């Protein structure tokens, strides 16, 4: 259980003179469900995008099984195939059907045969409850359905770690439920997940590690019981009270 | 009225004599325009892909220099060929090559030269259109593709270009129609396309206007057919606006197939009751009001 997958050392990122992330340190072990919480603009999404190399960190290391992926000349595509990502805005390929969305990566990147890829994709589409809609185009299905397809697409690549960038923020309350249910199932099956979220209930009940970020630094981290039940820092307490009130 | 009868007679007599020549001209024009538009599009796509390869400061120095050079060369190509008249490009290339190489290198046929000039010219225009098409695609699509491990080339060919192509299809149509008309300048290097036929026929028969009338009709029919075919292609690319549910259990009710408690299904007795003239009128009025309030419902393209 304790095999380390990701280790982040002194990660910083600035856009121009604006420092978004400062000296971030944390580790992700196999089977961990880590929730990153914090106010908007505190750098949560940037951290996730740095981990997937969609943003290049200004300094610091991201160790993936001990190999620094943030170094010069690192080949990102094979690494990204192992680290799945689910976006706030779904980012399904608009020119493909639901099924093709889930197959494309397997065939083009993992070089699987079409039939094999289809079987694999169908397994995950079934799992997220989207199997009846395989012939639909993304523009024809609802937001919650799109997000479930996006999760299936990421899962079909057999990633070691799945990054979720506010997966439910663009959805209405009813659809949030269906997406969270899928994520909860995954967590129970032992998928390693890193979730940026505003769903405090999810962070508290599903994850086993909570990171609270404030102004580009990790303010507090620990088990959900610690962070939610007995927050040490004043900022964390303020943040959590604000959330309870709303 | 007599003048029109005379024009008709002149056209018929011209056509009787030179129909073969005219048709040959049409064939030369159409084949050159279609071929060059296709090749030009390929050049444009290639430039578009090369032009948008991203580089970050994490890449090594050679890659960065190479990519910078590609972009600069591309820029020069586009500016030069977009900024000079095609008629001049044809002359410069056709007569310039032998001039500079002391007649060692020359085009074996005018067709080949015309083909090169028009293709390269179209490519310059298409390069910019493709760039615009690529920019118009939501960056989220690129990120989605990158996130599952696709390389730039895979992202482009599988995700971005199919979508960008749909967006630039009207532009491709534009270029095809422009090419059908503008290949006429290739008569300057002696290529016998449609317009060159007019010059030679009018030169021998002095029937300038009747011949020009034939040309007008000819060009207009070519462009009309071209735009009609392109519309068809666009429609085909948009695909079906509906999809089939794949349900293992065919009796499962899915959203939209439930029967409304008041209306019933469209096949039972109750629905007839509902569709009395008065009710229909009321329904239509309500829909009008809704439309006024919220705007017309937008269907799929």
C-alpha cells in the first residue's frame, strides 16, 4: 500500500511576476485518495496542471517513481498516458462519438487493436453508466454524462494515478451526484486519485488525505478527521466555517 | 430584339466550330483548379501543423532554434506569395528558372509550371486559413488530447484538424472558386485553359463578344457547380443530428419515451382528445409567446 507514486519537492510556479505556487511538498502513495481543497485562486488547479505537465513548473521537482519529470527535455506524452486527467470543462473530443473518445487514446497512444480497445472502453463505459450512449456526440449529451464519459476515457488508458480538476464545478447539483458516485466507486476499488474539489463532503468522507491550500502554499494537510475535525491553523478554520455556513 | 437573335446565331456558329476547343479549355481549367486547391490545402495543413508546434523553455536549444526557423520561413513564404500577383509569379518562375541556370533547369511543360504556381499560391492563403481554423478550436481539446498522452502530431491529426477542417471548409470553397477563375492568368505562360481559348478563338474569328458570352456562361456554371458540391460536402461533414441509444433491454424506458399522464402516447385515444383544433391553437399561441420571451429554440446545425 505504501508504494510511492508521486513525490513533489519544493515545487514553485509563477506567471510573470505573480507567484501562484510556492514551495509545495507532498507525496502520493499507491491507493491514496488525496483531496486538495482551498479557495479559488489558491493555486489548486495550477498544481494539478503542473503535475500533468500542462504547465511547466518554474522550479522544483516532480518525482514519478523516483524520476524527475519536470526536468529539461523530458518526454511528456508517455508519462501523461500513465497519469490520467479529468477536467472541469470535460474536454471531450467534439469530432468523435462517446465510444471513439474512449478508444482514440488506446489505439493511438497505447497501440492496442481496435477490437481490444473497444472491449476495454465498453467495460468502463458500462461502469460509469454511459454504455447506452456510445453513438452520441459530446454535444448531444448532458454535462454530467460528459463528465462520466471523460472519466471513462481517462480510465480506459489504465492510468496509475487519476487527477481530477474540479470535476463537478461546471455541473448542476443533480449531476454532481452522479459524477461523485462514480468517483466514490473508483476510490473504493483502490484507484489512486488526486482530486481538486469544492465538495467538502467528498473530501471528508471519501478521501484519506486532505490538503488545504491557501495563497499558493500548503497551509495544512493530514487525514480528513484531522483537517475537518481538528484544524490547527486559523486560516483552515476560517475556510471551513465559511463552507459550513453556505 | 434582332440583336439578341444575331448574338444567338453567332454563339451557335462559334460553338459548332470550336466546341471541342472550348470543352478542352474547360477541362484544363477545372482539372488545374481542383488539383491545385487540393495540393494547396495539403501545403496549408502542413504549414499549419508546423507553425503551431509548441515549444517551452524546457525543450533543448536545437529544437527551439529549429522551430523558430520553421516559423520564420513559413512567415516569409506566406508574405511573399500572398503579397505578389499570381500572374507575375508565373512569369518569374517560368522564365526565371532557365534564366538563372543558363537553361539547364526549365519546366518540361507549361502545365507543370502552372500547377506549381497555383498550388504554392493557394498554399500560402490556406496556411493562414488553417492557422485561423486551429486557433478557433477550444484549447481544452488540445489539453484533453495531451492529457491522454497524444503527441502534437497525433493531437493535430486526430482531434484538432478534423474540427478545424470543418471550420475552414467555406474557405476551401472560396479558394476553389477563386482558382477556377484565376487560373485564367496562366494564359500568360501559354497554358491553354478556358480563357486562353477565348483569346485564340476571338483572334481568328473577330467574334469578341459572342465568345466572351460563352466564356461567361462557362465560368459561371463551373463555379455554381463547385459551390453546390461544396455545400453537399459540408452537410455530409456535419453528420446526423440524432443518435441511436444502444440498449440491451429494449423494453427499458429512457428519458423522453415516458407517457405523459395527461397526454398519453401519441397513438391512444386520449391524444386525439388533446389535439382538437382549439387546443392546437392554444398550444401554438403558447409556443409563440415562449419564443418571444426566450427566443427561438436552437436546433442542431
